[in-house]
C-alpha cells in the first residue's frame, strides 16, 4: 500500500510539474547593433591673429569669429599687419550619427592665453564651444564636414616682442 501511495504521489508530482510547463510562455528577442565609421579630424588651417602690438600698458583681448572678423578690447589693441585666419578642421565619420564638439585644455604661451572659442560646424549657427559641449546637427559623413574655430586670446600688459603659440584641444565624439 505504501508503495502504491508513493507511486500515486510521484504521478501527481509529474502532473503538477507538467502543468506549470504548460503555463509558461516564451518571447523571442533580438539585439540591434549599429557599427559607425571611426571619427577622424584633419587640420586645414590653424587660427592666426596676424601681427599685434607688443608692450601695451594695459591688457588686451582679441577675438576672431567664425566669419573671420577680428574684435579687439583694450586701449591700443589693433591688427598692425598681416591678416587674421579662422581655424578650420575637417571632420570625417559616419553618415548616420551626429557629433558633439568641445574646445578645451588651453595652454598659455608667453603669457598669452586662449580664453574663449567660437565654433561653427557645417551650416550650424556659430556657438561658444570653449569648455562647453555643443551638438552638431548632422553626421560628418565620409567626405567630411568643416568645423570653423574662432579663438579669443587675452594678452597681458607689457607683452614681450616675439611669436607665441597658445594652444587648445578640440574633442569630438558621437552623440
């Protein structure tokens, strides 16, 4: 009798386990992966301020916007000779993914410091990108999109004669 009860209990257990399997459902899923072309930059032109006056008794500021217009602040601040040049890099990458842009990490040279940066990516509106991330509205594509760079420099009073090369970094990333 005990063995009959044991067999009956085993059969009930199998039925209960089988009925739980009958209540289970399955939903298949898929993973989506998009592979993007690597981002690269090529320097077209470095920004240039031309020739500026040295030895002024006051600090001065010079800004080149992305339309290559020079704005000065401070007594005696002017372009003495040469011409200004807006910086330009070409950015290459995916046709499908827009990018972010930031100009950062300024390094002074001979007392002259980069204190601002205006950027214009492709046909986007000029925007401050100095220590501030901006979003490009389009993907750069394999044929490239221009990024114009208009720096602002601060020149101390009594600036020494000679060439200086303050520097900065431009960082791009996919959004």
